[in-house]
């Protein structure tokens, strides 16, 4: 015997969960991977999807030692950063971001930094993100086959000192060479030194 209203009651309980699942399924997958944080941080994320990769690796023709192209630059999208929400009003705070390029040679499993950008700073509120712009780095020419990845570090400042920081690895990369363009993501989310070397 079914109690009247039981089926409707179950549907009412399940419906919010179904909406969350549908919303997650419809949204593009974000691929940035947290790499740790220190101190006090605000809301932040990377714009890092298959449609809008977090970084673009650009290659030029090389044709040396069977390597068709060489990685010459990496352009990185800025993070989306908000001030810390510490009051019932609008909170404003100076924030910043920088990035590093890490390399892993094929003969090793260890990632080592090979480039570090300067720090870009801008004010943000707890409801309006900082107006950051993209930055570009030029890693040194490789001496052997290697992979490259990008780590973005976000910073929050208070009274002239760093109040907190958060690091994230980019997951989606656009590889642009003279013969075309492709986007790669997890688990192959990185750039190669010779685009196939």
C-alpha cells in the first residue's frame, strides 16, 4: 500500500540533486589542478577549458636533428581573482598573479622550473574580479626532448605584505605551430618541446 503523496515527496527531495547534476554536466569541465595554498586566500579560479585553454604554446620551424618545431613562447590566461570576503560590506583588496614554466625531460619524472614571470597586480573586491591580462613567457630552447607545463600562482596582499597565495597547474593547452593548431587536456595536458619529438 502506498501512502498518498509519498511519490511526490520523494520527487521533491530528489529534484534539487538532479538540478545540480544537470548543471555540472552542462558546464565545461575545468581542468586546473590545485598545487597548494598558504595563508588567507579569496575566491579564485582559472579559465581553463577545452574551448578556452589556460595556456597557448607557440612553435616555430626548426628542422634540426629530426625535430620539426621548437617551442618559442607560452601565453598564459590570467586567473579570476576576488578579494577576501571579510565583512558584511564590500571588501576591496590588492591582488596579484604570476606564472612559472616547468620542464620534465623524457629521461626523468621530475619537473623543474625553467622560467618565472614577473608579478601583475590589480585591485579586486569580493564581488568584482581583478582586471588582469594575459602574460607570455619564453622558456630556454630545449637540449633534449621534454614536456612543459604551467603553474599559476595567485596572491592576496594586505598592508604591503603577502597575506596568502594559491597555486594551480593549467590543464588545457593550445599548441600552435606553422602547420596547424590543436588543444590537449588531461591526462596529456602539457606542451612538448618539438611538437612530437
